[in-house]
């Protein structure tokens, strides 16, 4: 059961990353007048909050799996762009992956620990 929960949490992170990164061209930092950092952070927070409440995993584990999903989504986009569009468009790909982790990591942990705090009051 734990492995299935980890897979579902990672899929939530992939969904957050796909919604954030796949719809925004790299030449812009806004999507529908919302800054990319705010978009990724709020998605990671909400995803971690609901994942912790649903799957009852440890908060640090949920935060890491959400971040892993966002990073996987970003890597898939980089591979897609290099393969089908322009092979020189992601010259700084390692830094893009690092920034994606920095964008999602703190808010995923905040969301997971807020959910853990809510769970203590539900008992």
C-alpha cells in the first residue's frame, strides 16, 4: 500500500509540474498574469496538503515525492523540447532542474506539515 501511495504522490507532483511548466513558454515568466514561482509554489503546497491528508504518509516523504514529480515533469519537458523542437534551447538544463526543485521543495514541505498539523486536531 505504501508503494502505491508513493506513486500517486509522485503523480500529483508530475501534474503540478506539467500544469506549471508545460503551458508557459521559457521566454516568459507569467501564465495568465500569474508568476511562475507563485504558480509552482501554490500547486506544490496544495498537492502536498491533499496528498498528506489522503495517504497519511510522513510529511517529509510527501514533500520529497512532490518535488520529485515536479522535477520529473521538468526533465520530460526538456527531453521533449530537445528532441522535437530545438536541440540548443536548453543549454542550461541542469540549472533549470535545480531551480524547479527550489521552487517546489519549500512549499511542498509547508503543505505537508500543515496537513500533519491539521491531522493532529482531527483526532
